[in-house]
C-alpha cells in the first residue's frame, strides 16, 4: 500500500515538469511546518531533474512540459497557501501519522476557499491561475504523449539513479514528518 502511494506521488510529480524556465533561487515555502517545507523543496527539485531528463530526450514535448511546469509551480504555491490556512485554523486536519501521502493530500473544504478569498484577494487570483494553467496544460494535444512518456520514464533502467535519489529524498521528508511534532494551536 505504501509502495502504491509512493508510486502515485511519483507519477504526480513526474507530470510536474518545468519547461525552459529558469527555476531561479530555491523558493521559500515558509509554512511554519518543517515537513511541509521539506516536501515542497523536494518536489521543486525533483521537477527540475525531470525537466532535464525529458527535454534532453524528448524536446518535442517541451511546449506541453513548459505549460505543465507553470501549472505545477503555481500549484505548489497554492497548496502552501492552503496548508498555512489549515495549519493556523484547523491543525487537527493535518494528518501526520499515516505517512507522506496522507500528509500532503490536504483535507480542504469549499468554505475554507470562501473564507480565504474574502480575507485575501490574491488567494482568489492564485486559485484562478492554477485552474486556468491546469486546463491549458491538460487540453494540449500533446498532453497524452507527455503522460505516456513520463510513465515509461519511471521504468527505464538508465534513470534508476535519479529515481533512487528521488525516493531517498522522499524518505528524508518522511523522517522529518515522523520526528516533527507541531502542537495544536
């Protein structure tokens, strides 16, 4: 079950490809939670590694990879904003004792979005941006090709080193999650 959950996270992150875009300096995912921040950093680093692999082996997929990177980059920021809201207002909803997949899949309710939109108009803008970018990426005629290629990439032995490193990084995040206690506020 854990292996299956890790594979789902892997494939989800595999589709989070940066394009020909300089990721710039490491992004700060200041959330107040070391496990969340480590997860976001790991995710950002992984998509950069995947970008190099995909673009170097399938440059024909770069336009859809670029669009997907824009979506995933915005999504990381969006998820961090949601995490911060839950962390501050509903910390009991953060699942820490059922592994990394349960931790990163946030319990989010429509009323949370409604509250955040009222409190901060930039949240509404980011929410719309994520939805728009996701639609643009997934409506590309090359989207199925990207998904198929990425699915196969995970099984190719010449990329075992990269995937081992990714799994090692994920295990580090899991250890941080296991050793981090954030008291209810």
